[in-house]
C-alpha cells in the first residue's frame, strides 16, 4: 500500500480503538488509572519485542533519539487527556475535537518548516475550529443546546500535543525507522502509564473488576489493535508529508461517528450516545466541517 491508503487504514483501526476505549472506560473499568495499568504493561511488552527485532541504527547520534522520546512523551500526555475525557464524555464529542489537530500542524509548519498558508487555508482553519465547537454541543433534557468551554479547551490542548508529537516524530523518522519510533513511543507510554497507575489500591480495583475474563479479553484485543493502528500511522508518516498524513489520520472522527451510530442501533448499552436526530444531524455537519476544512488546507 502507498502512504495514503496506509494512513486511511490507520484511521479506521484507531476509530475502532477509540470506540473500545470509550466502552471500557465508561462501562467496564473502575477508573482511568485502573485502565492505564494493564495498557502500560501491554505496551511495554510490545515495545520491548519490537526494539529487540528492530534495534536503533548505528551512528545516528543522540539528538534524533531525544526528539523521538519527546514525541512519545507528548503523544502519551495527549492520549491521557483524551482518555480522561472519554471517561466523562461521549466518544462522538471527544474524538472530532481532538482530531482537529492538523490545524495546529499547519500553523506550526509556518515558522518551523518555512511553509506559508493562503487565505483559503486560513479560512479552512476557521471552519475546522467552528466545527469543533459545534461537535462539543450537548443537549439538555429540556431540549436546549449548550457548549461547555472548559472541556473544549482541554480537548484542544490534547490536539495541540498530538500536533507537536507528529512534527517531532517526522523529524526523528529522517534518522530512524517507524518501528524504532513505535518502540520508543511505547516505552514512553508504558513508563508514564505505570508511573501514574501502579498503586496497591489500583491493583485491588482490577482484581475486583466484574466479569474480569471478558474485560481482560476485550482489553487485550483493543491493545492489539492500538499498536497496529499506531504502526500504520508511523509508516505513513515516514513516507508522506506530515501535514497530509495528519490530515488523513484526522478523518478518524468520521469512522468513530459511523461505528458509534451502528453500535447505537445494534447494542444501545455498549456506548453512551445521544441518539436524538437533531444532535446527530449537528454532529454529522460538524464532523464534515472538520474533515472538509482540514482537507481544504492541503488541497489548495
């Protein structure tokens, strides 16, 4: 596959991961830290195996490794913010806002990479921001629609960190392979996850989880999909322009919305989902604005 199809496949896979993350956090796990502990262990195993199979190339120096580690740390913090939001918010509200991050890639590319944006591209940025605000809407029981600024700003901060991670990762990929970038990112993720979650009372919470076997099975399945999606994204990032790859990956909200809509019909208890036609229409329009606006940035 070329990098375009690889990035699309990565977005599809990670859309499934986000759906399962939301289900596990909102329905199955006793808390975010209890979720991060097994995820950290699984990613440590994957990272160690791939680091043994694909060691760092010789003679690259320390700077690319430092940048790759910085990319992994930034991505991990962004993931924690996103997962914490998934614990409290609907997945269809969280993911479109976070994955508006290519607007930050475009803005940072101007001073860092010497790129310039025309008026259509800046207009596209405005469209994306407005779409993100729309998708964060929530309908009250009385039927009124409101926006909550604090969650929106928190999600935008997650997107900014993802953008910084992609730019740092693209720099590092000029010196190391996408397998190396994944291994270093996995070490960063597992280290931070375990640092914040290893505690006796967290372990007790995991032991006392209801339907533990099914939870473990779903968790292992999800954390097998997640590295696959990340590797696909890094593979595309290594071979394609960071701005275009980020744009394609940001199509993830469409897949999340589609999967959430299907699950709301097949298994209404699987996800928290506002099934009102008005809110669904608003989110479809907002998601289309986000993806369409980001596409304009590069198509022009």
